[in-house]
C-alpha cells in the first residue's frame, strides 16, 4: 500500500505527489481545450476516413498517404490526448 508522504520534496526520486508550478485553473483550461481538440480530431478524421474508404474514385497514391496520416492522427488523438486531459485536469 502506498502512503502519501507529505515531507517529500520535488527533488526526490518519487515525483508522483509533487504539485505543479502552474496554477490549477490554468491546467483545467488546457484540459478543456484538449477535450475540444480531441472531439474535433476524432470527428473530422473519422469523416475523412469514411469518405476515402467508401469512394473508389478517390483511390490514388496521394489519397493513400492521406488515409495513413489520418489513421495515425486518429490513433494518436485517441491514445495520447486522454492522458494529457487527465493529468491536466488532476493538476499534475
């Protein structure tokens, strides 16, 4: 069981319980912006992928590159942004 030791300083090896030097309300604003960014990214990348996959006339080498970029952007926004949102909202 982990016990929170309040005598720890941020110079110690365990930096899990260190407070952020930035004000908490600013981190929550960043978290809100990241939520909006994640929603827009997931929405528009999904729309782009659905259009490029359903229309066969868009099957060109340039569109294949667009599919790959959109797919990796979608994966990145679904895996990285929730972590950023959670840590900023927790003021860490």
